[in-house]
C-alpha cells in the first residue's frame, strides 16, 4: 500500500498509526515533496470512483485564491490544478497494490483499508 502522506497532517498520522497497529505494510509518499503526476491522480480518482473536485481541499486559502468553488467541473483542468498545487489534494490517500484506494480521513475508511490489506 502507498500512502500519500503529509507529516504535518494529523489525519495522515492517525492513518499510519492505524496501519501500524494492524501490521499493514505500506510506503509513505510525501506527496508535497514528490507530487503525483496527472496520470497518477487519474489512476487514484478512478480507483476511488471520485472526481478531482471531490478530493480537493476547497477550504484552503489557495483554493479560494484560485476560485475553485466557482470553477467549472472540467476533469482535466482540475487534475492540472492538483498536479500544480498538490497541497490541495485531500489526505491521506491510501492506494492498495490491487488498484483499490481510500481517502483515509474517517475511521470507517481506515477500517476498510486495513481490512482490505489483511
């Protein structure tokens, strides 16, 4: 499992603690230092069955500066925004080797990810 991780994010730390407690093997991808490509974001979105605006942190000052709340829902455009500004990607995203993915922000999502990896 790969975890798109930001060490300053409490949700990321909670997710890795849950994975550690369950004995799940994973790699951390500090996605702010190693941003995902457009193709990787596409792949994650497909695995999540979500659109880019669904995993965008719209409450961030940068999102407001870019006018994302009022931006048309053009998938390619939004993926470009996330590629250019990875800090706007919701975190953590957990990507299983079989193509399954989770946005690990809730206990339920973390439980499903852990169960999937057992």
